C-alpha cells in the first residue's frame, strides 16, 4: 500500500514507500509509469538528500505488536543505482525521516512500554545523525508517536509532529536540544477522540 512519497530535485523520479509490500516503488514521472522496485522489509517514511543522490527509507513498516528491535533501521539507497548502500540502525521503531539543508539526518521513532505485547505507546525518540558519515549526534525525547518532520531552510530548527500527544516538538539543531513543545491538538479525555487524532502533517512557510 503506497504511503509516503519523495521526488528527486529534477522532478523526473518519485519514490513511494509501501507499508505492506517488501519494496520501495520507483516511478518514472516523465512517462508516468512504474520504473523499478528497491527491495526492503516494508517501509514507512522516506526522504531524499538535498542533492538528490541518496534516498533514506525508514524500515520496517510500523506494526502492532512491534517488529523485533534488531530490524529497526534507515536504509540508505544510491539513487543512481537504486541499490541499498548503507544501513543506519536506530533504537526505536522508525517512522518519519528528514534530511536538513546542512546535512543532518533526523529519524523519529515510536516506542512502547508496559505489557509484553508492546501495545502501550510511550514517549517518542528523535535520533540525529551526520548524514555524511552517519555518526550519531544526539538522541532527544519527543512526544508520543512522532509522525512527521520538517526543518527551516537554514537547517537551524526542526519541527516534529507527535500524533498521539497532539504536540509539535521544536528542535534547536545547533545545540541539539528540544527548544519548545507546542500544543496543537491536546488530548481531552472528557470527549470522544479518534484513535489517530492529533498532530500529523507539517510544513514550514518561510517569511510567514
């Protein structure tokens, strides 16, 4: 099932993750047709490097009960060959991935606690890596179920939407700290709430 999509800077190729199938789909946008598949164990979000040479794919797809933690990773794909060239392990179940303009790889992760089945949601995690060598730079606690990430054009500030918390974590990407938490759809147990109600998509509008 197609989930998220990313388009190369030249607008000629799109990549879509597939949560229930073992591949990422590559789409030729000039001919509007499927081009090939990049094998993988199901996938969530994906992001392209600013220069369009690398694709970062969060694997495996989110599932309950969760998959084995030793499978949690971001696969790095060489766009020229559509081959996986590196694997970046992460401690939590990865969902959103984002690459900043100045070369940081941000990976939001879902975490669980409580019952052995692992179905109780806990505070999420944001891992920050140097996208050049994939060296870990920081791990920050964010809200429950981080679902989307964006950043400012200068790479100084990141924003993580937290689905079940109904919050946005504002990240200072210079000091590598959580600078603020914005409540956009706070939980109110006195009224009915949809299972996935909360903060979801996010966009940054320069100058707004």
